[in-house]
């Protein structure tokens, strides 16, 4: 596992994201335990380890991973997403990727 992304300007960032993941999973009807939340957080951190993402981008990637888990998304789709994030050269590409996933007019 890689070291979690640290945001010096946001000292409570890690706890805030993890708490939001717990709350969101409960709102989606599939409350997650602490271990599952930490796993999603760590997965997001690993996927973005080659970048220095803003807290918002990090949260959006973690949220996407949460939705995939709660919706029991097919493993091939999750692998595709993970590969795409790892190939992004900057934060803007990550944001565009996430936007394209949720765009209703996507092909």
C-alpha cells in the first residue's frame, strides 16, 4: 500500500473524507463499516498517488469507488475506471473522466 495522500492545507481532510464516505454509504442504503471505508479511501489514494489532487478531486474519486461498491458494479468496469485514473496525466483529466462517467449523453 502506498502512503495516503496528505493535504497540509486541509489537516482534517482524511477524517472528513472517511466520515463522508460512511454517511454517503448509509444514505445509499448500504452502510459500510470502518474497514470498508478505509479500503475505499486507500484505493483512491493509491489510484491518485502519481498526482497531487485537490481535496475535491480526491473526494470525487473516492465517491465513485463507493458508488461502484454499493451498486455491486462489475469488476471489469471497476478495473477500467482504475486503469483510466492511473493513466490520467493531471487532475483535469481525472475530473473529465469522472464527468464522462456520469454524463447522461455519454455513448
